[in-house]
C-alpha cells in the first residue's frame, strides 16, 4: 500500500511539519480570538460537543457593532479555526485547542506577581521545611540547604483561587500525568510517539554490574523524536499506578493516588541482571516489602511480597 494516501502516518507527518506560521498569523487579532473564545465557551458548556452558533449570536457575544468588520474577521477564521455548518458556526478541533490554551493563560502576558509560602512537605534529602515559589508561570520548590528540588511550568490560570499548596498540587499532578503518559508512549508535549529506555543510556554502559546500582537510583529515559522532548525519571514513577504497587500501599493504609514527585522515600532500585536486563524496585511499608521486577521496556515481569 502506498504511503501517501490521505491520513496515512506519512502524510500526517508531512502536513504537521508544514509551515504553520500562517495559522498563527490568523489569530493575531483581538476580535478573532474573542470569536474563538466565544465558540469554545459554548462547546465546553455542552460537554465538549460543538453546538453551532449563528452569525448574529456570535457578533453580539463579542460586542462587535460593525457587522461588516465582524464578517471579515469571522471569514478569516474559516477553514482553520472555525467551520460553517447549515446551522451556524462551530470551532474546528484546532480552534478548540486554541480556546483552551487561551483559558489556561498560556499565551497571555499575565503578570500575577509572585506567590510563595511554606509547604507541608519536607526535603527528601535533609528533612528541612520546603518553600514553594510560583512566578512567571514556573513553580519552584526550594530547600534552604539543597536549593531547587522540584521545578515545573504550570499555566498562569493555575494561580486563580489557589494558594501555594494548591499550585504545588496541580504542578505535581501535571508531572505525574506527563510521566505516565510518556510511559504509555504518548508524548505529553506534542502527542507524538515516545521511546522509553530502561535504564537511562547514561547509566547503561557496557559492563553494568548489579553493584553499580546500589547507590544511584535506576532511571528511565524518555525521548520524543518528533518534538525532541527528553527527560529522565526515577524508575518507580513508571509503576506507581501498577495494581500490585497500589494494592501493597493500600494494605498499609497509604493511598498512592495523591503521592507526588518528592514524596516516595521508601523505595530502592537495582539492576539484578544484564542478560536479559532486569531491574528490581523494592517498596517498603511498615515491616513489609514488595519487589517489582521490570524488563528493559519498563514492563513488570514479576512481583513478590515478603
Ligand atoms: Zn534539603
Ligand atoms: Zn513530543
């Protein structure tokens, strides 16, 4: 079968890699963004279903008195961000994505100042009280001894009606979602296909012996060839939602769902075999332990409680 028929992976790739500057230029007008926001609000209010709005209804919503001018700008959006149906106008999927990004404040020149405060969490390295600082779209969690122990960008809308604890929860939730999504092969940035390597190439070497991994935690490495996203994470984040892990902690009255980036301190990891590659994660709770063995694809091949 030829690779260039419509919708084939190759043709999708070609079109996505094409020049998108024009599409961004179209949005460079306040009234056009207002139209997209108006249609987006209607769609969200209807459980994401595109419900058409008529010309006059949109014009009133965006408070445009000049019908000709409004018609011109609506026309400019057609085909890219807005589609015309028999019953009126709806957003294209791209238009809906833009309306969501605007809501998150991702594109805005938002100056909300700095929000900071002491967090309930202690530094995983030294136990000192941690401080959270959110500024310019970036959350940093800071230890007085160790400096920044965690950092993640979160859109400015996160700061609406939230204090530093709420912002931290949202940022950490976002990181965990990103890791689990990448683990499932979906790029959290561009939705391209992510490759996972266990252990991370830097640690892999030729003659990795089990003793080497006694001190350093085993890392998983993620890479998206499409958008070049590359990051590493401690391996246990890859299995934190595995039923065996969830059940083990649950039996010890620990709910793993809200557990976040800097909190899991009772886990160790080690490479236990090279051929085939096997990594063992050991989780501890009270006097019990759970061993989870993974292969080089990050797939759980064995679990054992003792
Ligand atoms: Zn510290
Ligand atoms: Zn990507």
